[in-house]
């Protein structure tokens, strides 16, 4: 435990959200995103899908307002903790990890805004997927339709799911 954690108290317990985060990662690793959807099966491609699925789950939690605000914050903290650990496993040093995690959080925040606008604000969701999941790289129309359609379907199912079930890690 770090000095600050000892001084300010233990970190908020993220264990309760671990099943939900694990379900998010499992959904993001579904082979169909990579085979049919053409998402590159690389470290970057997998990161893009984790953040895409996580963004949809966070938007779903956002819809429940205060009832899910703590859960959304803990889920985001779990993401940060996972990314921090992954970067360290890849050999990224302490000096650089913070800056890289900051960029990854920025990517998640950007995805949240783009998906919120594309799904709820009348924006172009397909363009948001092309820009954020494929990073603007050329994707076939079929690949983009597959990924955007799959994310829309997940979003719709998340909207119908009970909050308690989601928090237990039961993604629809």
C-alpha cells in the first residue's frame, strides 16, 4: 500500500465491479469483432474494442443517474487499474505509465462523447465507430456495418437490462 493510500485510507473497493469489468473484456474479445468485423486482432485493436464496449456500459450506467454513479466511477477505476497493470507487464516504466494511462483515459472519454452523440444525440454513429474503433483506417462497408451494428445491438440490450444484473456482470 502506498504512503498516500495509508494516509488517506484504503482505495474504494473495486472487487464488486470486477465481474462486470470481466464481462466487458470478454465481450470485447469476442472473435466475431475481429473475424467478421475486421477489427485488427492486435493490442491496439483489442484496446479499441474494450473501450467501445466499456463506453456503452458506462453510458448505460449514466442513464441511471445517481443510482449508478458510484458503480460507473468504480468501473472506470477498474479500467485504469487494468490498463496500468497491462502497461507495466509490457515493460513500460513508472515514469511513462501515468502519462500513457492518461492518454488511454482520454481515449475512453472521447469514445464516451462520440458514442453518446452518435447514439443519443443524433450524430453519425457509424462515423464515430470508424473514427474510434478503426482509428480512421479504411474498413470495408461490411466490416463497419458489422461492428457498428453489433455495438448498436449491445447498446439496445444494455438499455433493457436491469441495473442489478449488469452490476453482477450479466451483460445481455
